[in-house]
C-alpha cells in the first residue's frame, strides 16, 4: 500500500494560481484549487485572504524529502514576490483515504439558475427545477467549488441549447461536459491530457447517464486541429499559459467560424495577454465575466 504526502496552502485567488504553477512541477496527477467555503459566490469583489485551498499530492518514496525541499524552496521564492503566500502544510494520506480527503470538504453547491452539483455520497434536497450533476471527482480537477468552474457552468447555461455540439478541453472530472449534456447539448467531446482525469470523467459521465451524448478522450489538440470535424461551441477551463500555448497550435480550427469559445482559468492581470493571443488567431473577445480575481473570456471565431 502506498502512502501519499498531501501539500496544502490556503491563499487568495491570484495567489492560488501562482502556487498551483509551482506545485505542478513536482506533484502527482495535477493540482486542485477549491473554495474553502462551498456555496459562497463573489460578485465583482476581491476574494478574501485564504479563501481558496490549493492541494496536491506526491508519493511517499525515496524521493519524497527532495521533492518536499524543492516545493518549499519554490514557494519560498514565490513568497518573496507575494508575502501573502504562506508556508505549505504537509501531511501523510494513505492510498485508500485519497477519496476521503475530498469528501470532508466537498458539499453540494448550486451554480447559476438551475445547476446543482452534488457529491455522489451526499444527501441534499433536490428541487423540481434543479438540473442535478452527481460527481465523484477523485483526484481530477473539477468539483464545481472553484470560481473558474462556476463561471464555466454559468456559461453553459447561457450558450448551450438543443443543437449544440461542444468541445471541452481539459475536461477534468467531466463536470462541464455533463452540464452541457444535461442542458440539452446534442454531442460533447471532452479531452484531457491526464489519464486519471479521463477515467474519472468517464465514470462521472456514466453516473449521470449521459454517456450517449458525451465522449471523453485522452489528449489535447493533437488530431483535432487537422480533423475535418468542427464543433459549434468550445470551452476550456485551463490556465492562461496553456491557453496561450494552445492558441499557437491552431486552437481556432476546432470550432466553426462564427462559433463561440469560452475560456476560464485566467486572472485579471492575464486578460490582456490572453485576449491578444486569441485575437491573433481569429478568436475575437466579445466580453468577460468576473468572479473575484478570476475572469471568463467569451470569444467568437471570425468568419474567414
């Protein structure tokens, strides 16, 4: 049986993304950024200090102490730039307790007008108007508690209709793909570079009985840009540097001209740079929506 070392820090919105960028260099299966107070919604105001919990895991093995040192060192240098960054907390988690670690801080949450995100193990009141999404995210990103995911879920309510075909890049737990399917999308493709996320998404899609609508694949843009297939709507809840990198790989070609592509995972001081990279490939910025420090970019592919 393998033990895992959990690394966690409580930070604000902008700090959370910076911390996650440091942790991604060393940890196993990605980094989770969670709202420490599920159910809170921030409207056009900065997140208070410590409102987000950043968590990641490394295996307990011969390299553990070196990785802990590297992580602590990387976060120390980050704290020299932003003194609000706290020291990381380390604790041992047994393998069978991975899922349990999520359950302690993951509760039902309502997003938008009708979406109810419910952990598979939790009981909660379900209203007739609710669109229920049941999740067991495991170690995949996407619980519905993070502002970037909430912004994307709201965008699903705005833009998905019965004829929508959607591509979901960085699908994580599959939450956005499931939401789109339950909102009436015709077909949805979720893609993720993390094989663990792909398995988690497939399980959640089956749990929500939308596997006849949603397909999940391992991969990023490879094979999509050169394919003749195009999508009518795109979503990507990923970080700003990844969005910029995908733009350089021909991201615009996976949706039809005139179609919308929504991007989240961007903080306020990154908007100008990301919007410029997208505009350069023909994805015109139509508008933004904000929640705390996080910004959702709504773009449309120009007609060529």
